[in-house]
C-alpha cells in the first residue's frame, strides 16, 4: 500500500498542468509556467499563486517569486490561456485596427468568452486546494482580476480557499474611450476578430526579452473586460480573508473607478 502525501499530490497535479500546457503548445521560454519550492524552512508555510497580466507571461514574476519562496512559501506562476504561443508560429493574418506595428501574434487559445477565464481559475484552485498551509493569491492586470476571482473560492467547510489576496490594477473595466470603442467593435461580426496592439513600445520590450504577445483580437480584450465585470458583481459577498487592492490612479488602460468599487466591497 503506497500513501501519497498532500504535497506529492499537489506537486503531481501541478506537473500534469504544466505538461498539458507545454505539450499542446510551442511556448516561448519566458511563458513556461513556473514553480519555486519553499526555501530555508523545515516545513513550508503554504503556497502563493501569482497570476500574470494581460498579454504578458509568468516571466513577469521572475524577480518577485524568489523573495516569496525564501519566506517559506511554494510559489506557482501559471500561464494564462493562449498567452505564450511561440513567436515562430504566427497566427492567421487578420486586419489590424490599431497599434500592431508588425506581424500579429498567434493568440490561439486566448479566451474569447468569460467561461474560459472562469474554468482556468477553477483549474488552478483545484491544484492549490491539494496543498497544505496558508494559501495566498496575487495578480496584476487581468491577473488581478483572476486573483479576485480565485479569492471568492471556498473550501468544503465553507472557509475561504485563500486567506490572503493581493489584487493589483485589476482589469475590471477599461479606461474611458478605450472601453467604449472596444464594446462597439466587439459587436460588429467582421471586426471582432481583427487585431489591436500595444504599439512600438511592446516591440521594443520584446526585443529586450519580454515574453507574451504584443497584439490580440478585439474579442480577446472584450472577454477579459467582461470577466472583470462578472468578478466585480460577485465580490459583494463576505469572503473573510485579508485583501489588499493596489492601483495606479493614472492608469491609462484600467478604469480606476471600478477598481475603487472592488476595493470598497
């Protein structure tokens, strides 16, 4: 009779997730999911999940994650769906409406509806639930929204799955004109699959080693925004955990008024 510890089950589940992501996709190296084990402790304190931002990759946490692991926590850095496909395999050619400044990226698997984001969060939560100790979650941009969504999850006994949350610049509603234009374009059938992008700044960062994508479809942006709206509507429930919400009051993309709504709930 072999007995599998909760830590082994947790690590095996994570390995299965990573294998499913890496075998199905030709990923950029910066976008391969990461796992750092707790350091300098006899027994780990818990696990921290860090969700990266919209169009970015787990690489975003490369400098922060070691600081967390050295404090005794396992650190999981999953890859948001469709975000890390190889730059050698560009997607089908579509029109670019704004900011592409070069070839469009392969965004196969990038969510086009809210349910895809929800399913992704549930999958990561199922892995975290196998781990012992404190559970904490953090994220930036759409990763902040993912962290807020994950933070609503509960254990079988009704207690929160995550006792600590760090939500940074969550992508709940987009800033002013950007949100209005996105909503309008996403309702036009022959435009919702067209591309938009971050412009030349993203290309410069990519040349210096940035992982992720610089262009994405209109439908991808709308799905992320709609996911944020759903999370905001569900966040009114008492979650009984410690939550910190950080944001840039001059954020050019995220509508900070909606971030304030989230933080006040």
